[in-house]
C-alpha cells in the first residue's frame, strides 16, 4: 500500500496549462481524503441471468496507485471495470467510488473519471480535434476551456500534426492514443483502462506505456485490466489476479512472484517424448517444500531458487537436455500457476 | 433542459458539470456538417420531385377532369406529402443512426462514460431528429409555396404538425433501434410493410372515404393519417377544433409512451 506517498495538488500535464488552472488544482483534496480509498468494493457481484461474471470480490484502490486486474478472458475483469465506470449496475455487494454511490450518483462520479474502453468509441467521421472537443462538451466544459485543453491533449498524445485529419484512416496506435487523450479531457481523478494496448504493435505499446507512466507520475490513479504480464509489471503498483469471477491473488508484482513462484526458472528442453521421464528424474533434486517441476510437451520447467546450480546438478545426474535456459520468474509464471494453462474460452 | 449534476464532496471547488441533451444535439451538428450535401439533396430534392411530379403534374390532370376537392389538387396533396416525407425521414434518421451508435461506431457507449445519462442521450438523439425534421418541413413548405401549393398563412402550422407526426412514429422506432442486436433486418420489414403502406393508405392522395372499410380502419390506426388530417386542415381550413384536438391527442398517445420506452431501451442497452 502506498498511503504514505507524498501527494501534491497536481496538474494533469507536465507543461503549464494554457487556460486558467482548474479549481481542483487549488484545493488540497488529497490530504483530506488520502486515507479513504478512491474505490472501495465489498462483496462486489455481477450476474447475467444464471451466469455469475463477478463473484463477490473485495478490493480497495487508494489515491495515486496504479492498480491492475489480471486474468484470462472471461475472468470478470471487464464486468468489474464497467461497474467501476458507473455504466453497469452492480448486482449485489457494495461499491463506493470517490466516496459516492454509483447507483445514485453515477453522473457525478463519471464526471471525475476517465474511461478508456476495450473497444474504441471514437467518431470516425470527425477529426481528431473535433473528437476531443465534442467529448469535452459532454462533460459540460465550456468552449473557451476546451480550446486550450484540446491543444494540450493533442500534444500529449503526439497527434498535433493530425489535428484536422479524420479519425478513420489513423493507425490503431494513433486511435488508441486519441482515446486516451479523450479520456483525460475532464482532468479525471481516476483513469480506467480496459486492455489499453491489446492489438497494438510493440512500438505503439511502448509509446502508450510511456504516456500512462507520465500520468501516474502526475498522481492520476490508474485502474487497468490486461492480460499482458509485461504491461502489468511495467505499470502496476499492485494488482489482483482474477479467475472465474473471483480474486485468486493480490499484491505487488514482486510480492506475487515471491509468494506464488520461485526466484528463478530453469527451462530444459529434451527430445519429444522424453520430457516426462526427465522431469521424474530431476524432481528428486528439488526441494519439495518450495521448488517444483512442470512438464510441457516440449520442455520441463523447474521452478527453483538457483537455476544455474540446478542445471549443473541435472547434468551431473547424466541428463542431457537439447537446450536449456535459466531466467528470473516472471508474472507470467504466477499467472499460469494461478489460472492454469488450459484455454478457458 | 439541462440537468445539473451535484458533484461530490468537493463540489464547491470543481466546475459544476452541466451535462445536457443539447450536447448530444451539438455532436450531431458536427456530424451533420460532414453530410450536409446528403441532407440538402434529401431536404430539397425530395419535395421538388414530389411537388413537381404529383402536385403540378398529376394535379393538372386532376384539376382538368372535374376536381371535386374544392381546392387545386396541389393544395390538397402537398401538405400530405410534407407530413409523409417528415415521417419517412424521421424513421430512417432514427433507425440506422441509433443502431450505429450502439453497434457499429459505438458513440453512445462513449457518451455513456461521461456524465450524460441514458435518458439524456436518448432525448438528445430524438431532439436532433425533431430539429432536422422541423427544418426540412420549412424547406418543403417553401417549395410548396413556390409552386402555388399554399393558400393561407395557417399553412405554417404544417411545420410543427409534421414534426409531431414524424416524432410520434420515430420514438417507437428509436426504442426498436436501441433493442435490436442484429444487423437491423427488422428495419427493412418496418420500411417495407409499415412505412410504405402507411404512405399509400393514409389519405395522402385522396380522402380515405374512397377506401373500403378495412382500409379506413387501417388509416385510423396510422399516425400518418392523423398528421395528414391536421396538416391539410391547416392548409385548407375545413377542420374543426375538436377533431383537431383528437388528432393531436392520438399523435401524443404515440409520442409520449414512445419516448418512455425509447429511454428505457437506451438505459438497458447502455448498462449491458
């Protein structure tokens, strides 16, 4: 938890606002409420008919944190996000956002959220500038405030040179950056990102991560879902792993790795058909309390404290893998451990 | 018109959020700027074609062959065309754009993430259609007048009458559009089996007393007949106050529940 972080009144963007500073910049809302989580869920449940998408989850997100929901498809991440976004009603349990109840104060909460949906909802017929302007109008922002704001956000999203281009022909990465820029038009206190980089090429993903990291530095609370482990490790201070509508693990990326995996993983590749037998032999070398082996069709994974040492001992035992590598445990190992390797959909 | 949203604990410090249906209308104006050519062709081309071909062309034939309507045929038929065009454009402008807003370009889902409520989004969309119909009808009336299709100032009432008629039919279409999950084949059915027959059997071209009883019964149900009666009454002046009120009441009986159902369907669709 990072309650103790030193919060300052922030600006959304690192450069000075062209327009008058927003009133929020003048009040210290942070000291007042930093002890209360911005998002607080207890027994949060969402059902569709007989199907339970979210099954009584508890979580809290303090101000300034980057909080992630990880999970395979159908784990309930998006349903949870839609409840936090005050778009879908909760079925049962309790949910408070910014100290308010989504059921009765939805518009007031939404006015202080930024939402990056899984599927873009940009108007393809309009230009980049018009998309930002119109979206700002939905928040009741005046034309004069928006004039400066739109320019800043286009700059932030590196879209200034496309300001008057229609959105339709823009690349996926550009559209995604525009969606993120648009979600910032109201200086949101919480930014919700549902699979922000799915479908983007590596360059576009890294640019997006950079932008999100900058927002985080400015104190925007980020809540994101992803099934990219590298994304979660890059961006999240803390995350929960969801599976089947429940939270199966919670912690910082490092904590999760420490709790649910070993320090290192040795990957030993044997000829097809020999992996199972090799795993059996090498298992004898493992510390049964903390280490384990996993057999895949093409290789054996050894979750161990010291990979090189284990590899050396395997060679001593006369095992001769075709190839081998030793790496650090990653969040992906944790994820697969917790949610299984089989496809769910 | 605008719903002021009470902000949270920091309300005093934050700018008050004023989300309103008019912002949805503003959005449509931006989109409309891109398609104004189409809107112009529909708004001017259609009335020109109808007034010339049927009002002037067919009208000449009717007037030369013992017209018993009491007014030139163009004066009789043009207000009905105006009303029918309003209804048809409103139906099309409600059906596919709303379907697109939920399904294809998903703009309504974007709006739903802002302080706008489902009711405001629905109302804004309908308001936009109503404004467009109002403007279209004014253009239509101008073209009618240019070809001698108007006789008195009361004919100006055809503009609000046509708008009311169009929206009475468009509101339930909006509810349908917000409900349909497929590619909108149901709309083809609606246009083929409801909108077109309605045009033919609502006393547009001749009094419905010329129809057999079943045809007259159909006309009584049709909102277009009630709108046509009102518009023609305004244009010619034979309509009593009580029947006029009856027609207005019938159209409101479509419009008000239609809007209520449309708002409900918008809310259901957005929260799905």
